[in-house]
């Protein structure tokens, strides 16, 4: 089991380095800005909770395999097929993350600045779902949890799932409706939130700037 835990740590470290480190450097070279905006300043417990849960999920993805290396038992013992499947899913999630980030171009951001205006990206993976980066993060998190299926790994995955739901529904979608108005509503009516065909915006929903 220790080999899988070390592999999970290595893949996770590589994902963090590529998705945040390398990507921010590319963004800086292109625009003079790293793209990091930090936690949302939107009011309300849900918006603040999303940020806290994101941090918990990121830390949990390190703590879970580290705890396994320290002796914490996994929930499923001696299941190399499961661990291998998790590895494949993790690699898929990492690749999907980088592809989705690349599709955002100079609009890529980590967090939301309510006063900022960026182009609405609807091409590439964004033509199928509105949040492909979060979808890819979920795939990565699922793979890591399968590689080291412990209570801590499942808790980290659950924290990520709740954080993404809160961030998208409470922070990002209202922001995008406010910035792009009917263009975003039209786009959202034909694309799923995280999965193609699931979670489209209602055609009758109105943007704040049209009320």
C-alpha cells in the first residue's frame, strides 16, 4: 500500500505544480498578472465556507496518503485493481485540468474579483460544460481517493465536492450572470454545469442587468 500512497503524493504534487505553479507563470508571461484572486469577498457563510472547504480539500489530499504511510489503514485492503484504476483516473483528471485551463486563455483565474471583467469562454471543453476545470478537479480527487481509499481521503473528496458546488452556485454563476447577462444565460441554457446535459440554466431565468 505504501507504493500507492507515494504515487498518489507524487501525482498530486505534479498536479499542483502544473495546474497552479506553471499555469500562473504562463499567465504572468502573457498578461503581466498571475491570475490569482484568492477567496471570494462575496458576503455570506456559503461563499466563505467554499473557500475554507477548498483549503481543507487541498490539504486533505496530502494528509490522506501521508497518514496511510504513517499507518492509517485503508478501507479496502489488497485491491491493486482498484488502486490502479484510481491512478488512471487521477492521470485523466490531471490532463483534463490542464486542457481546460489552456482553453480559458487569458481569462484564467483562481477566485473571483467582483469588479473584474473577462471574456466569456465557450469553446473547447467549455462548449460541453460550463465548469470543466472543476469537473477535472473532481475527477482528479476521485482518482486520488481510489488510490488511497481511507476515511481521510473520502473526507477530502467530500469537502471538494461541497466547496465546488458552493463556489459555482453562490459565487461564480451570479458573477457571470451579472457580467455577461443574456449571453451567459443563453450559453448556460445549452451546456451542463459539470456534466454534459445536466444542470443547464433555466431559459426563463433573468440576468440582474435585465431586471
